[in-house]
C-alpha cells in the first residue's frame, strides 16, 4: 500500500472536517503504555484523546450513539460513542516516539489501555482500528 498524506476525516450529521497529522499533533497529547494482541512487549502510544478529536469537529456525547471507524483497507468497526467520553481512548499518531507509518498501523490508531482488566477482551481489541482514515458519528 502506498503512503498517503496522513489525514483523518471526522464527521457527524452530514458535516465533516479533515484533520491533518499536524492538526492532531497540535492537540493535547496523552500516552498509553500497553501491550496488544498484535505486538510484542509493552509499547508507548501517543496522541490526543478520542473525545478531543471529536470535539475538534464539534461533536459531543449527545450527537449520536456510535462511531463508525473506517481504515484505509476498508475495515470498519462500530465503537460506542460513550467509549470516547467515558474512557481515555487515544488516537495514536506515535508508537515508541516515532510516527506510525501505514505499514505499522498508521497513520492513526485507536488505542485503549488494553492492559487494564476491563479492556482485556475481544470487543475492545476489535475497536482498536489502525490505519484509520475516518470517524463517522451516527
């Protein structure tokens, strides 16, 4: 897959914005240190909170019930909108300090604190969409 400009489409109710990696990096950054089912060892992921990305698009917890996250390869997963506002889920742009390239789950990767017992189950693993290209709140 060829590298594409790292942009993320965020939409709700027919209104959409495009955020560049620079836009996302300008937001307050948070760190999650966790292991995942797809990697070895503990990794450090960095990026803004998912709720901050949604807020940048003017989206609040009252604007829907779910987020449809779509990856560059058209993988789609529905994430309860409540997850963004009740948990510190991030939209990672870095892994261990380096930008996430497409071939390594980038340019954007939804990350939960998977080492916490409440998130150590398949439903949360499936919500960790990588190669993220869009978030659509419905």
